[in-house]
C-alpha cells in the first residue's frame, strides 16, 4: 500500500467487534495515534466496521478523532492509517470497512458554526475535509487499488439523511462515505 509509514502494533485484536492499531507520530513532538475499527452494523450478510482514527490517550483509553495536531508528518501518518487496512482484512477477510470522517457529521457542523472563522453561510467549509482526503487517495490510485478491493460510495438519502445510498464507486464523485470490500 502506501509508504513511508510508522510501525504500528495491534491492540484489542481478539474481539469479534473491534481491532485497534497504535503507533507513534514523531514530528514536532511524540503523539500516540490510534486506528480503530469498530463493528457498526450489517449489510448483505457482512459486518461493517467503521474506520476511526485520531490521537490516543493512554490514560483514558480514548481516541480523539476530532483533533488536528499538525505534527509535521501528515503523509507518513496517513500512509500508516492506510497500511492497517490489509491487516484488518487478514483478521476480518469477509467484512466491510466504512470510512466517513468525523467532520462530516451534523454535530461537527453545528459545533464549527459556533466559532466559525471562515464566515461560512449555508455550507460549512471545514465539513467533509477528512473524507475528501480518503476519496482523493482512492481516486488517484483507483486502478491499482481496484485489483485487490471493491469500493462503493455512500451518500445521504434525500428522503432520510440518516440512511445511506450506496453505489459502485465513481472516481472524482463527492461521497460522504466510502465502503471497502476485499476481493
């Protein structure tokens, strides 16, 4: 997959509903990062696991997926997150990963508007940046990635925004979530 990366270690591997990877971001300071896959539901007889990523607090055992630490190693951190995907599929070969980004949720937009620095009107300019990074990676590397994975794009249903409409992934289309299946 992607390189250069940090070495990571597997935590919480022996559960049926979660797997977690920890690594150290070594930029301006040392920051423990976590990639966590949690079971969130079922689709077509397969279990869906949400990919969550963020700073990890060893004392509270909590992941902060809203932090933006700007540690000077963004590409290496992103590549490390991506490199946990094959490991996830070794443990859960027949399941699905969903990536959506914590900044795509309505709660993020409401919170952002409270202290908006960008004078956003109807559309929050900070919303959807994280999923945009993942979509950009898939778009750029689609042909190569598609040899090993199937991708579906998710968008909110016009009838009920809490439901997601899935379609085979179309490069350069704006989705709020990306679903990844191992071939």
